[in-house]
């Protein structure tokens, strides 16, 4: 079971929201990580802001640790399951027209009906998956 960290969670959520608002206000772009990552591929346009956004997302946890904050994260999931899950998510992102951050944070904030349906779908699927893994398959 993951430890409940309300203040860290609130701070993180506020920073994610702020970054999404700033990216939309300053660049007219949605802060969906999948689109940002795919925009780093050779030949893509506007690679500089994408690289900076991605670098900030990767570097931030290391900075927090460096300045003494503990990040309570651990996973006992086997690497094979993690890789397979990532591939399945990649397929879902392709068919769903965006990732959880793009739909869940930015799309819902813009009241996009497509994003509301996508968010409900992946939240219900995630809940069902957790139930099946923990209660029907005995957990991992």
C-alpha cells in the first residue's frame, strides 16, 4: 500500500496544473506527455520547448531528493509486466487520441467531451484492473 502524502500530492498537482496553464497560455499547446515525447523525434517541429518540458519532468524528482525531500515510491512489479503495460498504454494512447495527462488534465479543463469520455474510460479500466489483479489473481 502506498503511503498517503496529501501535502506533496497537493503541491505536485498545483505544479502540474500551473505548467499546463503556462504551456497553453504561452505556446498554445496541450501538456500531454505522449505528444511532447513524440515531438522529440527527429524531424519534429518546436523541439526546444518539448525538450525543456521533458527535462523538467525528469530532473525535478532528482532535485527534490537532492534537497532532502523523500519521494515514497517503490514498485514490486516484475519488469516484464512493466514493459508489457507500457506497450499496452502506447496502443491505448494511439487509439484514444492522447494520453492520460493530455485528456485528464488539459482536455477536461477545456470541457472537451472526448476527453471526459477518455478519462472515464481509463479510470474505470484502471479500477477494474486493480480489482482483478489484487482480488482475482492474488496480487503481485
